[in-house]
C-alpha cells in the first residue's frame, strides 16, 4: 500500500507563519498562491522576490498509519527535493540532502513510526549555504 504525502502542508519561516502550501510545489509558488509576494515574472519584481529566498523554510504535515502498515517495512520516497534540506519524522532526522531533484528511497526504522506522525522538511537557504560552503579552493577564480 502506498501513502501519498502530496497535498496540503504548512510552510513556515522567520517572516511567514503557518502558510498553507501545496506539495509538490516551491516556496515561491506557495507564497505567490497565497498573495504574499508579487509575481516574480512581472516587470522588475524578481529582485524583490529573490529576497525571500534568503530565509530558511520548513514544510510540515501529519500523516497516519494503520496498525497493519506499522508491521510492514516502510519507505519514505522523495521524488526530488531541491537543494539543501533536512527531513525529520517525529523529530528524528531520516535524511540530510545536499543535491537537486535526486529521487531518494529511505527505509524507515520501525520504532520511529506511530499511528499519528509528523514529517518536517527544513530547507536551508541556498544563498546562505553557498556563502558558507568551503570548496577548499576547488572553484577559485583568478
């Protein structure tokens, strides 16, 4: 049996609280759908909208499993989370991601899951990640 976690999630950052968010989707598509940012493709809005991407965002939702599902091996299938993210279920880290749109299939510890569960995906701002990344001189320019 497959449990699809697409649909309504909640999105939070230091500037936006408890924003309804559709998954699949993006920070920008969800902020735009809620009328919280101007259309980034209109006139010179791109620069103003880019500023919201300097913040970190967390997407979260709850999901339920039956007793029979809890007895089986359970996998979390991520079809392509973008950039830098940390995935937690019931507060426990199940994945640290540092790539773009790469599918992942993660076997979940059976002791981790309960009938009622919370999943949180925390995205680090790619701008902050790049500023702090130590490439050990690999990408030096002269």
